[in-house]
């Protein structure tokens, strides 16, 4: 499988919230630093990326947080070539949640990503920060 050669590791963990300010305060109190904040205009959601060491949390205010154990929405894997990974994932028959590679204007130059469903209904996002 050619997928692994384009994977770098975990990029971030996605956590929905009903209250962005409370979530940012919580993670800052744990020692996380606010790295980037924006508005996802497509979804009309506030988005914050907070880091602690090599761990990044993407907290986004969708006002649909489950407020229950197991409420993490997705784990994002950092990739070097999103288009190649997408084609490999599609060819291998994984359950795609996106029909094509998506993009958002996050960070300095944007990101490209797509998501698949895991065997336990977990979402795995493949994400490339554009340079």
C-alpha cells in the first residue's frame, strides 16, 4: 500500500464545542497555546487551533457538541501529497465521506483534506497544510 509513504503522523484532533470561549479557556488552563483562530465561512463556525508540545486540538464551534463521552469528532493525519493519498485511499476501497479533496483557507496558505470512516464509525481526516 502506497498510503504510508505520504503520512507524517497526527496533525490534529477535532473537537466540536458549543462554547468557544469556554473551550479555549479550558485548554489554555491546561497549558495549551492558542496558535490560530479563524471563521470557517462555509460552515459559519469559529475555529481555534491550540497546541501543547506535539499535540494540536482543532476546536470548532458548531453548537452540536454531543456533550457525552466519545465526543471527539475526528483525528487528522498530516500528509505530504493529499491528491496521491486520496487516489490511494479510493483505490484501496476505504469508505470515503468526501467525494473529492476539499479545501479551506486555514493557516497562511490554506489546507486540503478529505475524510474516511473507520470500522468503529470514527472519522479519519487526511490533511495537508499548503505551502
